[in-house]
C-alpha cells in the first residue's frame, strides 16, 4: 500500500506541475505576437516604398548620346562579323573545291603513270618480237 500511495502522489505531482494553463501560454505568446505584428507592419512599409521606386533611371543628354553611339558601334561590329563569317564560308568552300581538284589531279596523274607503265611494257614486248 505504501508503494501504491507513493505512486499516486508522484502521479498527482507530475500531472499538476506538467500542465500549462491557458493564461500562462497566453502570457508567454502575447509578446511574440506583438513583435510579429510590428515586423509585418515594417515589412509592409518597405514593400510599398520598393514598389514606388522607378524601374529605370532618367539619363542626361550626354549619356543618351553615348548610349546611341555604343548601339551604332555594336551594329557596325555585328555587320563586320557577318561579313567576315560570309567570307570565311566562301573561303572554306574554295578550299574544299581546291582539295577536290587536287585529288582529281592526283588520280589523273596516277592514271597517266599506269598508262605510261603499260605503254613501256607494250613497247618492250614489241621490241622483243
């Protein structure tokens, strides 16, 4: 019985001290809720200021002129690059044509050499008769 009463007292103390009351929880969470509300208000103010800022800055006439010159120079550079690319493609095509011509000339030379060898053998045979 002594153990049973000790267990009962221990359980009662554990349950009584382990439960938080609604008032205690409210007392602990109210300051946090106030801080969150304050931070949300500040964040909202910052977002509205951010949305009011211009998305682009105005340029003075000198900067505008420099920007236009830079655009013109970029267009000219692109035109030069396009011209160079076209010339490179033509040069590549010419190189392929020259390579094909060289291969054809090499084949013709080999054919001529074989014909010369055949003619030489035919001449030798003719001489032996």
